[in-house]
C-alpha cells in the first residue's frame, strides 16, 4: 500500500508520495478560509507509477481532508475534476 502524506504551509498544501526521499507523486492545493474552499490546482505522478492508483489515492485523501475540515472542493485540476465526477459519493464536495 502506498503511504500518502499531507504537508501544509500557510494556506498552501500538498498530498504526496515519496520513495527513497524523492517525491514521485503530488497533488497541490490552496485553502481559502473566507469561502471554506480547498482549491486543488495540480496533480502530477511520475510516469513509472502511472496506472497504479496513486493519483486516485491522493484525491481520496484530499476528499477526506476536506470533509474533516468542512471545505468544499474547487477542482481546477482536470484529473481531479474527472475523478470527482465519476464518484457519486464525492459529488457533495464540489
């Protein structure tokens, strides 16, 4: 199983996966506290890991984080928007 971590600095954060201290996948976001929004703006997965579900796992962790903090998600990243649109259980998050 892949261990996805979350790091927040100020209002910016990222969910990411590392191997041997190298970031191989990440999903970046910005928190807008005024609007209670989590704006997911970019997702990137190393080509060697494509198709292994790491991108979807990062999105799932992001959804969990947003639910815990009562944020709505603004999926600027097309990958994230596509995944959210495919999952009826996530529709309430946008």
